[in-house]
C-alpha cells in the first residue's frame, strides 16, 4: 500500500503545500469524526472523472456506518456527482436521500477541503441513521462544533498549520469546553468539569472566563499565564500549542482551537485531559534515566582512576614483561571507560560503536610502543548496539588491533584495516593487516596468548559469535602474507543498526 502522500500526489493535490495540508487534516480528523458521530473518508479526483478514496477514519463516539475498508475504492458517474459539485463550487453538499444499502442506513455530506483558495480534495461525512439518540445538550454541542469545523475545512482555516501529536492530544471524550467570543464557557462536558475539579477549581466552569479560571488554578504562575494566553489566542482565531496545567493535586493537558466558521458566531473549543498519572510516569522515567547516566559517568571516572593507577605502577616497574602487562591492562580498562563515557551522554542504553572506536583508535596510536608504526583505518559502520553487546565487542576489536600491531610487523611499518559488514542480520568484523602472516600450523583456538584468550571468551561467551584467523595471501616480495581475523556476531544479539 502506498503512503498517504503518494496517494494524494496521484490525485489533485499536486503541490507540496497541498499535500501537507491534506496530511494535517488526516492527522487531526479523529476530533471531527468524534464530534460529528460520523465516518469520514477523504477523496481525490483522478483523470477521467473518477474519484479515489485515500484515507478513512471511524468515530469513537458512535457506531460506524462504513465497516468496510474504503481506502483505494473508486466512484464515478452519477455516484460521483456530489463530489464534483462540492469540488467545483467549493461548498458543502448534502445528498438528498439517505443510503439504505449496506449494513446501516446513512446520510452523506460532501465537504470541500480547501487550501490557499484551491480545493485539494473532498471530505465525505457518513452519519449512521440507525442509531437513535436523545437530543442531549452534550450531543447538540458536539454536532454544533462539528458543523463549525466542517465549515472551517471548506474555508481552508482548519486544520492548523502545525501537526498535532495524536497520541497525547486530548480526545473529545476526555473533556470538552465551548467558549463564546468573549472567552466565557457556555458548555462544559462532565469529564471537563471533573478535570477542572481535580486541579482545584471549586466554582462553576460554565459562565466563567476560562482563561482566568485556568490561570488561577495553576500551581505554577508562569505555566498558568501560558495556558491563559493560549486560550485567549484560540478565541482570537489562532492555534496555540497544547500545554500542561498543573494544579495542587493533578495535571491537566489543555488544547484550545478557534471556532471561526464563516457566518457563524466566533468562539473556541477547549479540550482537556487528566494526565496526572502520565506525567508522574514521565518524571519517574526521567529520574531513572538521569540516575543511570550518572552511574555510567561515575563508573567511567572510577575506571579512569584505575587506569591512571596502573599507568603509574607500570612506570615504576623495572621488569619489561611486567611493565608491558600493566600497559595492556591500562588500554583494556580505558576502552571500557570510553563505552561508559558514551552511555553517560546518551539518553538510551545503546552505544554508537563507530563513535567509541573512533575514540579508542587514537589510544591504540601508541601502537608504536609495541612494534614499528602501523597505520590503522576503519571502513564500514557498526551502528548502534545495546551496551551489553557493545562493551565486549569494543574490547574484542581493540585486542585484535593491538595483537596485529604487536606481532604483524617485526621488520618494518605496515597497515591495519578494520572493516564492519552486514551479512543478513549478522555483523561481520574483519581486522586485516599486511604483515608477516600467521605461523605455520597456527590455531587461534589453541593459542595460549592472553589477548586471543580474551577475544575468544568475549566473542563466544558474551556475544555468542565465532572467531577465525587466516593468512589469506601468497607471500609477496618481502615474504609478507598478511593476516585476517574475522568476528561473526549473530543478529540475535544485535537488535539495532
């Protein structure tokens, strides 16, 4: 199935701004469907007089009248005449007779979707006539607001210019307040009244200046001023961003929208939602995240202290073998510290391995201390990995790089290449050098060298992978055959790229 933007481009919405306007409508039209108790479908004209459905939404406040999936459906001929009329004349068209076919009788209204004076598409609003409701104040208010929003759609003043977060935006059923042109509440749904009670409003909501009422209920003066300013902005015809109002015992999310239907009475719609538990969880997560990052920061500091102590001890050693062992320990501890340093600055428990290795490679630049100078370069990308996989992987790679620099070039400088590749879901890491090559009959699984033992343990036990080493080339003029160490890490431990 193609994306909504691609479907719109195939129809009449040819410019990027027109496509974006239609996308914003679809992102925000659950509100309209719920207020109208109706199914909504978006249609665009195709060459030849055919109309094509590109999007569909069903109401959460009423039974659907269109249970079938209409996206991709086409209509033409007489059935498309109301679409053509609304598109051509730029006005809503209500079909005369209800549809009595299908699962439920329904009445359809066709609304042009205008942007910058151009009709981009048409909106079909299908109302289920099989549902009988008592004409309550709540229902009449919903329908009245829906009618204003439909007129704003046909005038090009709805949806707002900025996409809303559909996940967090209050829904109609969460709480609704309608304001008149002076900003006074003329209706508040029961859920809206409950939300205002929870943030500490004891008086009447209906009849009150909602901006002043909200300002007075906010525990934080600055947040209260911002919420009041947003409500006032909606009354004057602007679309403010949703905002939190935190009272003494609860937090309420407020979204205000202008109701500026052509020829209608100006006012605003305010949607509210009690988000107390959501905000508490958010704060708990932020606290946990900050704690974890602080732990990584302290671990990094402690590891750097350990590395510094080992470095001081190494300088006091007179035995070359003991000094070399301590220097290798310094390098290993420092590599782990770099991983924790990366985690301390990250908001997720993942590590950008490329960034870590780019910091570790200069540390291995003291490769000259263990042998002739070796040029090291990295190609390919490791991507992001969980910390549990990144730490042993970085250590294994640095061990192989250090091993190559120490043993590959006894008679002159050389080059080492670190390559990261993907084989399906698996990560394949190659450490290549152009050095003297492996000794005859060398078996990495049987080697008693500490570096290779560390690599085998990390790769097999921590990462569930495999290690192989070969000398892939025939000897050159200097007798060099090169060495290639290959780490194969299965995809089960690598959920991120």
